């Protein structure tokens, strides 16, 4: 299977889901709790980008040179950027609850899961030590999953 192509497809689907939620007014929280969660998600995303460095941003899940990043939020979560997107999107959906938004959230979550799987396969090919790292860190929920 061409995992780079799968990751690009997942990225495109996720992007379209977020754009849909934005244009239907369903992406941003409405109360203090939801807004706080979304601010925390943005902070997590920024922290992850700083820890990872600005060495890459690809539509395809391309492993980058420079070694496996296991510091910052990567010490607790293998995919903190995807986790931040997941937290942000589902908080918006919870604030604007409807069957349509839940369906979009399920599609977005499926795209994130596909992207994570593709990325993990590609990263492990470049960094064999990823398997050990994966055993001691959660994918998207610290200390849980």
C-alpha cells in the first residue's frame, strides 16, 4: 500500500471537514469551558510545533531528517498535533451538537486515524527505535491511548 498517498488523502479529508465546520459556524466553542479546551488545544499544537521544529510540514506524512522527536509534548503523546486537532474539532462539535456535525466529526476522526497509521508505518521505516518509543507513549490521549 502507498502510505504516503493514504496520508495525503487523509489530510485532504480532514482539511475539508475542518473547512466545513468553519463555514457552518460549528468549529468554535461557545462557552468558557469549550473555549478554554480549544485554547489549550492551540497551545498544545504550538508547543508540539516548537518541540518538533519547523523542519517540515507536508501534506504527506514524510519522516523528516534530524532524529526522532521525543521531547516536549512528544514525551507524553506520539501525535500531539493530531491530538490538538482532535480536541479542537470535537469541542466545537460538542458546542454545536447536531447529527450532521457528529457525522463530520466521525469522518474527521477517521481521517486522523488513517493519517496516524500511515505516519507511524512510514516513521518506523526511517526510525526503527520508534517501536520502543510507541510502547511507552500514548497516541493521542496522555496516559490512556
